[in-house]
């Protein structure tokens, strides 16, 4: 924390609790889970308050701690499901199943088709078959009669154009690994993402 401004946990609680709860709630299946994660965030913050860490932007730091807590939560759930599966038991379905959870990158990927359709036909077809259709680039090369290197180049150029279109219309929030954790349409009238 900055030596000039000591951070008071109670002040942080009042300043951030409601915003953090809404932020987390959009990413998990229930209010209880969101409340638990926010409590964990404040426990992590409290553990760092006494440590001599220089934080210039407290708000950005608190939200990064929150993002990390949400990621840790989902990793722990995924690990538990893998263990149950390895033991031959199906995980019991609950309101926290991945299908029901808010997943920004999954949600955004579902609205990519209108963007892909705005690309030149060769690019749209390449992405439609590979990234959206699930075929490997090698499979598509045989189908379209292209060389592997030609197909890879086409997919790369198509992805670059697609990224430019998406960033033109949406603000992205990324985690430290550059994965999408949230997005917002720049215009409420934008119909590309439903």
C-alpha cells in the first residue's frame, strides 16, 4: 500500500462492497456464492494491508484481487468436478453448473457470428469452419483446396479483422492472462450482441 495513504479496511468495505458484489454476482450462479467470494476478497485485502506493497490505484488493485478470487473459485469447482469424474461419480447438478454461470467469453463468443458475417466471404468461411465450426485448419485445407500455410494465414488475417470489429463495438475487460472476463457494448443500440 502506499506509504502516503494508509488503507483502512472499513473504508474499503464501504467504498467497494456493493460494487464488488454486483461484479462477482454476474460471474457466479447465486447470491450466496457471490457473498462468499466478496468475503474472501476482503480477507485477501486485509492480509495485504499490513504488508509494505506500493499500490498506486487502490480501485484497480481491489478489482484485480476480485477477478483473481472469481477465477480461483471457478478453478476449484472445475477441479472438484474432474476429481468426482475420475472417481466415477457424476457431479450433482446444481445452480452453479457451468452452463448456468455467467461466462463473459462464452457469452461473447455466441454473438460473434454477426461479426464474422461482416467479414469478406473467404475470411468468414475460414472462421465459420474452424473457430465456429470446430474443424481443424488441416481439415479445412482439404475441403477448400488450400495449402496449410495459406489456410493458417487466412485464419490469422480473419481473426485480426474480427478482433478489430469487436473492439470497435465493445469494451473488453481482460484478466492478467488476456482472457475476456467482462464486456460491454459501446452503444445500447448495437444489435450485434443481442
